[in-house]
C-alpha cells in the first residue's frame, strides 16, 4: 500500500492502533481520525515523520465526516468506531448505524478504492440486544451506501489492553470469586487483535467486498476461558454460576458508572454463542492463520499473576 492515503475512523482505539501500525509499515499515509487528537499522540511514533496525521472529528454529521476524510487525496477508508454501552438510549444506533452509514456514503461519493467496516459476530436485526441490532443496522446502511465495502465481524478480540482478559485478570486479583454469567455455557471464539488488523489491511489491499467472520483457531465456553486465565495467573478463585436474571439488578446499578463492567444489554448478548458461522468466509480465506490465545494472553496478564514459589537450589 505504498503511497496510498488511508482515512481511519476510530484510529486511537484498541483495534485502531494496530491497523494504523500495519498501514504505516506498508508505506501508506494515514489520516488517523479521532475525537480527541491531544490524547492520540501515541499513534505518531508508529510511522515515519509526517506519515501519520491526527485528524479531529468535530461532529457526527455529513459535513464533519467529509472534513475529516480529506478532499481528493484519500484512496482507502476504514471505520472502526464502536461503543460497548450506551450513555443514553439511542447511542448504539447513532454510532453503529447512522454514523457508519454516513462514513460509507462519503467514502462512496469520494470514489475510494476500498472501504472496510468493522461490525461484530452476533449482528442480528432480530436480536434481543440493542447492541446486536444496531450492528446489523450498520451493516445494512454500509451495504446501501457502499455495496463494494468489506464488512468484518470479529468474535471477542484479545491482545494487550483488551476489555476481556485484562478485565477478568483485574477482578481475579481483587475478588475471591468470578461470575459465570448464564452458567458459563456461552461459547466464544477469541480472535487476536493483530489478526483483525491484518484482515482490515488485506481487505483494503485486495479490494475484497465480502462479509468475513473473524475467530481464533479454537472455541471455548466462558467457563473454560476463565479457568484458563486463572491457571495463567496462578490463582484459585471460586466460579459462581449465575443466571442472567440474577444479574439484571446489579447490572442496572452498574449502568450509572462511566464505564460499567456489565450492562443489561450485555447480559442479553451473553445468552448467545459468539462463534464463526459454519458457512462464513474467515481469516483463512484472507490468507491469515489465526493466532492461538495461549500464545499471546500470558504475556500481557502476568502483571496480575500471583508469584510462583521458586524451587530451592540444591
């Protein structure tokens, strides 16, 4: 992608910084769009001097998106913007559906060579979860505005600074128990953040206008993931099997927090498996071998581990 100019919305986020790094390594110039450029300075060292420009997003309307996009020079675009909880009702639709559709419409109007939109496994217009419905709405909006766009649906994404293993490692370091939501039966197919970023860049390069579901090489139940994490942390913790009904009231209380650890909508999501569909196009179709979580997770959660006793030297 040498000499390509790529506008990346959501560039400063967990997945975004990995996408920016890979684009920079391939020689692309990156317009890293973020709502707060002052807090995105960590992106600039990922490329050469002047290779990564921090672009403020000054609103959610078409004019603000066009301004952030850049005029005339942009060749490719990516939308990674997403939220995990709503501050007020309607936020999911505003971000995942309306904003995504506007970005795709501007990309189409500008004639970019390829556009990639990040969705999520479980996107379903008929889901009980507002998050999942909004993701489905976003996919439909992108398809209407930019029929040739690539849409990527990852499962739970892991890597340094993730919101899954790091969150539960923090809980394990402080709490005598961990909750198994819905009895721990829900299945996940965790995918490495680096593999997701590689998929984004590959779709840009190959102009792949397909739908891909991104998962790792293995499927685990929620309980299996927590038991694995506890082994890595060298900690013993009780695993409490709790139904969604038992957690609704605590989740409702948590929703008043700026970053709630659990919401009622997330409880609805946890009632459904989060794995790649049998008929889906996958990482392998993009030439990417999925990374096992066992090869990565221990390296970034070790700070939460209980020290192991050293063996005496004879």
